[in-house]
C-alpha cells in the first residue's frame, strides 16, 4: 500500500474548494458563450412572435437579467474567497486583521462568515485587541449592507 506525503494545503483546499482552472476556464468560456447566444436567440425569437409593447419588453429584459445574473453567479463561485467560518485566535490578532483586509474578487468586501474567537481567560492585551478588531469588523459589515 503506497502512501503519498501530504504537502501544505492551499487556501482553496482548506476552505473545501478545489480548482482546476485551466480545464474549467476553457470549458466555462464555451458554456458561457453558448448560454449567452441562447439568451439573445430567445430574445430575438420573442420579439418576432409577440407584439412589441413597453410591458413585454420590460418583462423580457427582467427575465434575461435574472438568467444572466444566475449564470454569472454560478460561474463566479470558484473565484470567491469569502469564508463560511473564520477562527480568530486571541494570541494572533494580526492574522485576523489581515483576514479582514482581504478583498473578494467577486463581492468586493470579503465575508468572514461565522467568527469563532478562541481566547484565554483572563484577557490579555492581544485578546482585547482581537475583540476590538471583531467589533470593528461587525460595525463595518453592518454599514456595508448588513452582511456579517
């Protein structure tokens, strides 16, 4: 029985995501192109079969926007670096601060998900610094749009 030596995990593997970007990017670009062509063909076929009114145009545009948004969200998911759970260690507030400063290429502001603080009792200076950073992150998240 052979065993492979486990190397350091990438951040994507740690977050439960796996990427195969080269193969996926070529496949995804073809799929996206085909889906967008399908959307435009549907738009053109509807315009020939139904009378053009402002309401019809608005309804068709709303439906197309919803479909395009769904495609974009699905295709952008692998590039998102937001967390579902973030563990914050009291003795390493600098690492938590670095996490809060990272930017998600999709959402702009990076979500840290549920934050689990691990601190000792009684609190020392680094624990108090972590509490301050967590409070600042929570307040800025609420100001940003209610997402924590």
